[in-house]
C-alpha cells in the first residue's frame, strides 16, 4: 500500500482485504489475509506467476537475480521478441516484488523469499489454484513444476512419465548418474537445472527434450565433453556451462545449431573446441547466433580474443571474460577490452605475454564503466596493477599467485597522467580486496585511502606487506573485516595509535596457511 495516496484507493483496498480474508477460514485473521492481499494486488498475472516461481527455491535460499530472470525467460513469462530488453523486464518485475515486500533484496545481485511468504504462495498455488507444485520428494504424476534442490540425490535410475512437467530443479544434489531414458517422457519440459552435481556425462535422453528452453549444467566439475545430443535442443534460449572446469571438447557446430539462444554462459570452463584452437571456432559460431544478447566466455588464445573483439555483435553482448593460459609472446594492452561496453567480470589466468598495460592508453580509453569484478591469478610477469585505478566501479578485486608483483598501485606510473594526481581517489567503490600468495608484494598504495564501501580485506601469505592503506578515517562509517594470519597481523605497522585502536576489533584469523586456486 506504500504507493496508495488517496482515500478512494484505501477504501477499495479494504474491501479487497475483507474478501481475501474470507478465503482463509481456520488459517488466522492477521497474517495470511494481509499477505494474500498483497499477492492479489500485484499488477498482473505475469508478475504473480514470477512470484510463485520463487517458491520453487528452498527456504532462505539466496536466488541470483540474473539466473531467476533466465528461468522466467525459459518459462515464457517474459516477452523476448525484441532483442536486448528482456532482462530489463525481469529486473523491473523484481523491483515491483521487492517494493511490495514480497521479495527481500539481500545484496545487489540476489533476492530471497521470506519463509512465511513462501508458505503462503505454495498454499495459494496448490490449494486454491491447483498449480501442482512439488517441492519435496513425492509422486510426480500430474505435477507441472518440481523442485528437488539440495536433497543429496545420487542416482536417477527410473523412467518417469510426466507429460505435463514444465520445470525440473535437480541442482545442488550429488547426482552422478541419470539413466538414459529418464527424460524420455517429458515432452513439455521447458526448464531443467542440473547444476552443482557430479555428472560425468549427459544422458542420451536429453535429446528428447524438444521443448527445453533453459538448461543449466554449471558446476558439474567432472564432465569433459559437451554431448552431441545438445544439438537436438533447437528451442534453447538459455544455456549455462559455467565452471565446468574439465570441459575440453565442444563439438563443432553445436552452438551455431542453437539458433534461438539468447544467453550463453561458458565462464570458467574449458577453452577448446574439436580443433583445439583455444576458442576461435567457438567465437565464430557465437557470432552467427542472431538473438544472442548475453555471453560469457573462456578463451585460451590471443587469436580467439582478437576474433571476439572484431565482432560488433559480440562486443555488445560479452559480459564476462576469462582469459586463460595465453602462451603467445605478444604485446597486448588491456585498454583494447574497453570496446566491450557491457563487460562486468574479467579474469586473467596464467598470462604469458608482456606489456599488458600502458597506463596512459587505458586512461584515454576510460570506458570500463560496467566492470566491477577483476581476478588475476598465476600471472608471474605482472609487477603491479596500477591500471585498476581507472576502473571507476570496481567492487571485487582478487589477486593470487603472482610471484613478481611488488606493489598493487605504482604512484610513479600515475605521475605519467598528471591530471590524475590532483583529484586521485582510487578504489572508492571497492568492497572486497583479496591478496593471496603474493610473496614479493610490499605495498598496496602509498598513502591511506577513505574506502567508503570496503567490507573486507583478506591478506594471506603476503609476508612483505607490512602496512595497509588505512588511517583512522578509513571506512569511518562502517566496520571493515581484516582477514589474515595472526603472525602477520602482529607485525603490521599503523599510521598512529588511533588507527590501530580503530581496526583492532576488525581482525579475523584465517585458519589455513596454504591456499591455491582451483582453475
């Protein structure tokens, strides 16, 4: 009711509330009627369907906004006929549900359905609207939507006839085997989530899912080859293969055969197609997808990256980029990535090239407005990362196993850009700073910084870091968590006694002495 301003609106709402309360005989007169009134007052059936969909997730589950919207796309809740604005529709609906207090916004990118709201929604959909939702193990016959997330299921060995089933969540389990005929009699299935399991291969029966529009296989760490059966899924709109770290082979023409794809996520997975080209053919196939508007990729060669950067279409839809194992002895400036206007996440792993950055060039490009997450690992030629100063909305910075790195930001290099020195305010949006296994790192920045948004600093196995860029005014309005080993903490030098006293309660001891990155 927060947007209702005149008496007529409130009188009408009171009448609706009385009618709503009458449907809850024997279920109380205070909580449920009010909640159902909020549900009934939503602007459209589409938005009500989007709220109901959230009840498929377990209690207190943090729902990624982007993944939720992609499920809505797969279900057909959103109009995806016009290229590019379908995600805006999704975020608009999430905003309506948050404003109505039916969804809770936990962070920038996740929402949660309160337990009481979830129970109310399930009661409405199953008892009133006969929507046939199943959110615990039981009979599948006649059910349209099933969620068995997080049930420690290991094997799906029985063939089930489910002609009406549209949604199946089997993620967050321990699945290692799904029998080949398991999906044989699910002709209406639109959304299938098999992520966070232990599958070694896809069942052959996946090719029978001719209505499928959303498929999530992410975080199946043991699948090595993308099944040729996926070619049959020509109605797919969203496909996620993220963090399938052993995926090395993708059949040629697989992606180009999925002509209705809007979203393709392959961040943190293998880098090759059948020719072993580090992603060149994959990039070419993506460029032929007419409706593609969200792309995340892992590239294993400089040539594949150049092919990506030369495509006007891919420039506009690449959101996450993992550059892994570039072995060419080539000069490359990170400013060339500024052409990717929607780039949000950048990870560089085992870079073998030289001259990755000329500070002046990246200052001139100055277009990384959406980039908020940077990860650098196992790059032993980097002595500093001064260029991050020119990433205005950087929130997450993760650096690990960079043996040659001596300082994070080199003030002398900033002197090459005189206009920066007068109003220098680096890392003002930074929230999380992680520095692990940087044995030669001596300095983060030469002076104390305000850090108005910083929440956590994690410094592990960086023995030469003796001082943090903090003073008594740093993050004055909120508490920062500083994580590290106790021996390192005891040897830290502080600006003054006031700074030490301000941050003394912020320390959190880390239990592990040895860290490594899994990719």
